[in-house]
C-alpha cells in the first residue's frame, strides 16, 4: 500500500474518533452545567472543557465571554476550530474521498452521508439543536461508520491502518477526558467524595457511554480509584488505555506479518502495553494521576510519531 494511502486511512479514523470525543466533552460540560452553583462550588465547566481541548485561548480571542451558546458553536460548528465536530468530519470525509477506492461503498456512503447531514444541520436555527441532540447524532454517526468498517472492509493492511488511527486517538482522548475530571474540573481536594465529586464521576462515565458497564464491573459503587482503574487498566472496557494499546499492538503485529518485518512502532506499542499490563492502580496514584495521564498522552504522541515515521512518510525504512 502507498504510504499516502495509509496516511489518509489512518487520519480518516483519527478525525472520526476526535469528532466523537469533542461531542462527548460537550455532553460532559452540558450535564455538569445543570448542577446549581451551591456552596461556592466551581461552576465554569465550559472553561475546563475548552482547556482540555487546548483551545481556551483561541475561543476567548474569537468569542470573548465563555457562555454555553458560544461554546456549542465553537466546539460543534466552527470550521475555523480544527477540533470541532464539523471540522473533524470534514477532514475525515476529505481523507476518505482521496482514498475512496480503498474503501467499500458502504464505508464511503456512511462518511459522505454524515457530512451531508452536518451541512443540513448548519442551515437550521441553533435554537432547534440542543447539545444532547448534537451529541447523540455524532455518536450514532461514528458508530454507523465504525460498523461499516468492521462488517465490510477486507482484513488487509488498510484495515489495520484504520484501526490504528482509532486506537491511537481513543487512547489520547480517554486520558484527556479522565484528566479533565480529576485535575481540571473539581475546584479543590476538599470536594473529593462530595456530591459534586460523585456527580462529575457519573457524568464522566455517561460521557464515555460507560456508566452501565462500570456498574456491571464494579457493582455500582462510585470510587475515584475504581473509575480510574476502569478507564486505564481494565482490559474488558474497550475504551481503557490498556484495551487501546492491545488493539494497537494487534494491528501493528498484523502489519509486521504483511510486510515481513518488525518496526520501532511495534516496540513503542509493546512498551506501552507492557507497562499498563503490569501496572497497579496504586502505582498510578503514587505517581500522581495527572502526572501519569500527562506522561501517557506524551508517550501516545510518541507512538503516533513512530507510526508516521515508519509507514506514512513515503521514505524507505
């Protein structure tokens, strides 16, 4: 497969996963904003959401005051914001269009239809589009595209590059969502274990479509340690960091078999998987959850760079 084709497939799914995460962050901010400001609690969750995406400064430069309507426009519809849902879906469609012959008609139709529906939504009055509706549409659209990939694409190298994009982006996004809750959102350690703290943990689980799965796995008791274990180290949860790197390893190994050699990208993914497979949640909290998540985000970026250098540049290696 040509490296530019592999790059388009890899980034197509990264953008699709990123659009879904932006929508999930919007849902998280919306649910938390419903909680009244009592007892001096910190209620400007929208600033925390923008901070987690790294776009707080660009938002304030363009819109000024942080109010829900402006945040909704910025995170969902604003084409000048590269991490907005609209920008991500447009970029995913453009990558898909370039490599249309590498996609089944079902996958292309699902991506193209999502883009056309998005353009139609942009013409509607914003008052008719609630954040829960926008979030549900994005998650449903992402699921339809992922389902088309899983049920129609041949299990060849292109399929592995698509799934690598999903795995790398999902690991980054899970870490960022958890970091928003633990480090950015709660006003101080004095609130740990409070009703506000528990509400925000529940909101995080719902934003990740993980509330019921968490209850099945841990019996429904809300605990920051158990939720962190669930999102980081539980191999049964498909969005956990451990599951993401297991999937990345699976597809890098498949590419190594197809191309007949191992790569530094495999070594990087194996190191991450090995660390998480052996880690205990107590070790994570001893390091500091924010510090651990920051390190994982940086190392995930290193894995993405290794994949890029090995497969996506067009250089012989």
